[in-house]
C-alpha cells in the first residue's frame, strides 16, 4: 500500500506568531517563564536599595514632629534669648528705675519709670544739667523698714534681676547735676537765680508751678564729687539740705547712671534733656579741691 501521505507539519505557536507578523520576542518571553523569576528578584532588590538609600524615594518619610512641641521649643528659645539680652543690657548698658517722689517735677512725675545709661559717668563724662540716679550712701533718706517677703515677691525680684522690671529700691535718689568738680556754685543773685562760676542761670527746667524760695549757699565742688538739685526746688531735699554731711556733695562713685528716657507710662514717653543751652555760657571751673 502506498505510504500514507504526510500530513501538514505540526505548527507551533511560535511559528504561527512569526508568520502572522507578531513580535517573536513576546513568544520567547512566554516560552521562557523561568526568566521572569530572576528579573523580579532583581527589581525588588533595586527597590529595597532605593528605599534604604539616603536619596531614595522613602528617605523623606521620617517620623513627623509634634507641631505643639516644635512651637513650645521655639517660644522657649526666644524667651531665653530675650532674657539673656535683657540681663546683658541691664548689667552693662541700661537699668530701669521708678520715681517715688515729687522732687523732680515737672520733669519727672511720681511713678514714672525711667531708663538710665550705665556708661555715665564712666566711660562717658557727666555734663551740667544731666539727670542722675545715685545710691544713698550719705543717708539723705530715712531708712525704710523692709517689708516681709510675700509668696510672689520672687517674680518681681527675678524680673528686676534680668532688667524687665524697674528697681523699686527706695534707697536711690534722682537729681539734676548743677555743679561739676572745680565749679563754684552760689545762690542767690538779685533775681533769686543760681550762678556757676559767676554766671547766673536761667533754669528753664525748674517746675513752673512755684517760684523757688531763696536758699543761700556758696560752695566749690571738690574733685570726684558733684552738686545736685531737684527741679521742684521747694520740694527737694538735695545738696542744699545736706551740707552737714559730705558738704552736701554726691560722690561720683555713687552715681549709677544718667537718666535718658521716660519709659512708662506710655503717655509720658520722652527723651530727657540736659538743657545745654542753660549752661552754654558757663566757663570751666578751677581744678577741684
């Protein structure tokens, strides 16, 4: 019998795809399923490296900070810096005081808060007309009995220590410098005026509410001291009233500083003047004795 005619050769899927014009690479990929395994493992390893690398996609995904804690930290930092700066200013540049009496009206009113410049009288020299705060080492004031400490006194003490509150120590005084070392200061001429080195003064800073009562004196300011008077002449126990103690003079070393500005109340904000025009014609004094 004749041999059986050969049937059509067996067709594989790969051949069919090629003959149909389909890309053979897809078939190759399907015919090699095992090839996908290593590729998948490699991709996962790459992803893992990307996540773990410093610049990876997940590097920015750090634990979020509590915004409240961040805010509190910033506030504490700002307050700490402010306290340090305030302490440094109070120690080296400025210090706050309050005015307890009427002796300097109307330049300074009772309960005014002032800032003094600690750089005067050293390294910067005093001038005629400067308003100064000084320690009461000559016992001009009546000793004040210290009040018992209250439960909240520490708050005021702390604020005063860092310079955020005025010094309420009542053993300081504030007056205006009239005589410098070597000056001859006298009172009164025919018009009731004070004279320095023979030149009478038209003191425009004196409280205009009252005419000063004559209080005769004639002194020469020694070296290292000054002669001070209050602007409210009829209500100021100044150098005139304490000539039995240290001649009425204030030691330079007792001067805390020069008053420069009224800081409180707000309605009284002003820079304090030393009225150099009043002293413009005053000649230099002799060397102090």
